[in-house]
């Protein structure tokens, strides 16, 4: 190959390299642009309506200025607590069964399929199902039914990510535990699950963040409430519900509160996820896997 | 102290694949016994039958008798008990990635419900000294993860972990094949020192390694044990033609 020929080919390669890099950067920008736009819009519209009252007051009747969404923040917190108490243990337990004990059995395949279907059930249908299972027998809407609806929606996500993460734990690590004379159940809980825990926690957080913004399943279950309530047995407000109602209303004041509510919802989700990450990533183990 | 191992008509299968055929063998106590042979000849399967790890694979099956000391391991005991008496070191170092160095060594005891803090400290120190790792890690026992060590250190950590449960037999499945020459020679020195306390069975691809560390050597081929004798005899004057062909590098 002559010197000139080499130079031409070299330049071609450099050009291709730059083009591909540029395309990749462009794609990345397109991916994050919607997020930045949403965040920017929410901050722009919502930040000005945020004040102390927003966090400590319940909504005022139409026509009166002021008021806040303290009851909705509390309501969302309570229902997400109930949802996590249902979705996280059942989901993780199911994932452990799928990956460790039922692998390859028909029963496990059936469960895996069911979980995937459940994941695809529209959230409004979930709301209706819980309406007929809990709300109708009880004869009233309640925070509990809202929490249950959200919890059931968390199960498939938590279950499947737990399974995937457990399957990623190298076989060598399991054998190491068995080779030490550790019983299988103990090895699964103390070694495999622990090794996979960063991924499992990510799965739980994803499920949590997803249901935290759900409105549809709450319409027929939690219903919403303009007043302060912390009872599991009563209808309760939730941030997404409140945003939905306020955004559809004809009042400018409520529109502003809806924006503020959106901002608070997003920030609270980010805070909750970061807090869990921080708490679970301390100690020697952080850089481990 | 180590104990002897008696193997009679041992057969093992993976699915329909008959990987071990009629193995009969006496492994003497407190000696190093090397198992050599080409890839896929069944030597790894054989050591995995000695601590009943073979059967953790759902398609695997074993028949025959294995006695470790006085214990008929397929008859008189549960797999978990046997694995506490028969430690194992694997081909690739496999420390528990989420555990500190200390917890890795103590894992076998802690996970079996042993929690006496002071004696755990002693056992961890003794095991790390026995595996010649103590000097390199003693300042970071609880600060560093087992996975942060180098490959050779990780393998010595795994040896310490196996020693901590105080086994009678130590099985090593190509313990140095993933390591550099310096780490390999450290592991070999270690094997030499450990045989006063344990019966050691080592699988190796490396014939020089077998010649260096072992008193007894067994040659496996196609699931059968072709020859078992003193290492010296195997490497200088083997009785079987196939052994000689393998030793001299004609195949495998």
C-alpha cells in the first residue's frame, strides 16, 4: 500500500469515527431532552406557587385564595407505604422463588407469564378490579383500597427484576457457599440475594416511582378527599389525583396549584429514591459488585 | 488431621452422559494427591463427587461408595455435613463479592449459625495465616471487600475460607489455572505446608505442577481412571501405555 493510499484510508476511518460519535451524542440528547423539557416546564410553572402553606394546609374551597396540598402529600405517603408493604415483600419473594427454587418448572413458568401479563394490565383496569374486590364489599372508598391497588401494580416489576438480578449472580458464588456446607436456603438468602441486592433495590425503586405517579387506579379506590385524613378506612387525597382534579378545573388558581403539585411529586420521588440509595449503599460493600 | 478417602465402583452421570465409570481408589491421609488428564476426562466431576457437590446439578446422578474416614458419605450423612468436613477451592477465585475480607473467611461459620465473636477473630486470623495472606490484608480485614484483592490473593482468601470451617479434606479444582506464575508458586508452597493438617486432592492440567506438589498421582481418561500410583512412578515409569502417551505430550 502506498503512502498516499494509506493516508486516504486513514482519513476515511477518522471521518467515520467522528460521524458515529456525533450520531451517538445526538441520540443521547434526544433521549434526555424530554426529561429536561418536562422538568424545566414544571419548575417554571410550579415553583412560583410553592410556599409554606402548600406543605402545611389543606385545599381551600373554590374562590378562596391560598390553601395547599398537605393532605395529598400525606395521602400519597400513606398509600405508597401500604403499596410498598404489599408489593416489595411479595415481589421479592416471588422473584426468589422464580430464580432459585422453581427454575425450569411448569409452575414457575406459569407464574412468570402471569407476572408479565399483570405488568401489562392497564392501571384503570386495576382500579376497577380493586373497586369490585374491596370498595364494593366495604361500601366505601378508602386509603387501604388505593394502597392495595398500587401494591399489586408493584408486584410484577419487583418480581421480575428480582428474578433477573438473581440470575445474574455467578454460579461460582453459589457453589462457593454450598461448598462450605451452607444449607441451600441459607445460601440463597445470605449470599445470592445479598449479592444481587443493589439490582433488587433498583427494581423496587423503579416500581415505587412508577406507582407514585399513578392516577387511574386511585379514581375508584382512594377517590380523593379535600380534607385532612390519615385514616386507612376513609377516602384519602393523593398528589396525582389532586393534580388531575385541579388541572381539569376552570380556575387559574387551581391550575397553578396543579403545577406546584407536579413539581412536588417529582421532587419527592427523586428524594425517596435517593434516600433509599444512600441508606443502602453505605459500608464496605458499596463498590463491591 | 486429615483422613483417608476410599472410593469403590463410583459412577457418575450428567443426564445420559456417563462421565465417571467404575472408579476405585484409595487416597491416603495427609498426602497430596494429584489428578491429571485431558479436558473433559472426568477429574473435576470426580472431586465434586467427594463433597457431593456433583448432585447439586439437577440432571446429575451418582452411584457407588465413597468413604471419608469412617463416614460413608452417600449413606450416613447429609450433603451439608459432608461439605463442612470436605472443603473445596475452585478453579476461578470466587470470594463473596458483597462481603469484607473478614466476613469472607468467617462466612462458613457465620452462615452455619456460629457467632462467638472472639473465637471468630481467632479463627479468621489463623486461617489467613495458614493461607499465607494475613500479612497482606491484616490492616484492611473489615474495610476492604474480598473482590478488591488481586486474583492470587482472592484465591488464597478462598483457601482461608475453606480452612476456617476446619475440614479434614481439602479438594482443589485447578486452583492455580487462572493465576500468574508468582501466585501459582505461592499456592503450591501453601499446598505443601497444608498437607500436614489436611488430606489434599488437587485437580490440575499442569503436569509439572502435579510433579511438584503431589506424592500420589491419578491419570484419568474418558471417565475412567487409567492409572494411580506414586507421582514418581507415574512420571518416570508408568505401567500403562496411555499414561505414558499423555505424560510425554502425545495427546491431550
